[in-house]
């Protein structure tokens, strides 16, 4: 009897391991497919997801996102840009405000930029941005971030009632580096799975 239970337990564990592996592999491919797909098209607003800033200057990752947002803005795909990101460990500068200043310094009109700097996570930022957009009657957004980030962001926007099109920053330092791209994409598998699990 004990031997039979051990065998069934081992079979169950193996089946579960295979199922999880297949799911993670499928999700990883979905994330990578989204990372290289540019859905740029006209929308109500461009949303730049936040990244680190250093003493009031955008990090290379944030700069790549802002530069790409400027290209989309200058191509008139949206008349407004929403920058996101909180203060983090720096009480003097928020990612959203650093992004706003950078965009203005590089030609964007200050009245075209909305900042959302009260949220520290992707989920909280997207919820806050969705509320801002709904208040303004905006229904569609063009989301700019590193490619690995966009699969989760698009689905979070959809869950908040906003149609999101994604446009990866082409000069992302993370996406250019093979090891960084892999580990950040793997992290997204875990984060998206946790998001869906909590949502259930």
C-alpha cells in the first residue's frame, strides 16, 4: 500500500512538474513574441512606464523609453504623453517628473504631458493611469517600455478597461544584452503568473 502511494505521489509530482514547465515555456514565448512586436498606431495617449532615475537624470533604460516616446509623439501618433513612476529611494526626484522634464527639454510641449508619480509598481501605475485616462475620456494608449515588460502591461491595461497597443523601446540596454533579456523575461513569467494567480 505504501509503495503504491509513493508511486502515485511520484507520478503526480512528475505530471505537475511537466505541466508547470510547459506553461512557463509557453508564457516565456508569449512574452518574447510581444517584446519584438511593434503595434505603434494612433492612440489617445502615449504611456511611458517608469524606470530608474539618477539624481534627476534618466537612467539609460528610462532614457531609451523616453526617446522612443518622443519619436512616436513627433510622428503624431498621440497628442499626449503620460509619464509614470514614483520617487523610490530618492525623495527629490520622481521617475515621472524626470521623464516630463526630459521630454520638454527635447521638444515636447509641456501642456501635452501628464505625470503620474504616486505609484511604485507596474500594477499600481497602470491602475492610476487608467483612472486618469477614463477621467479624460481616453480609451486607447500606446505603451512604451522595454520589450520584456509589454506582455504584462498590455494585459493589465485591458483588465482596467483600456485598449493598449505596445511599442518596445528599440535601444533598450536590457533587450540588447542577451543575459539581461533572458533573466528579465524569466522574471516576467513569474510576475505575470503571480498577477494572474492573485487575480483568481
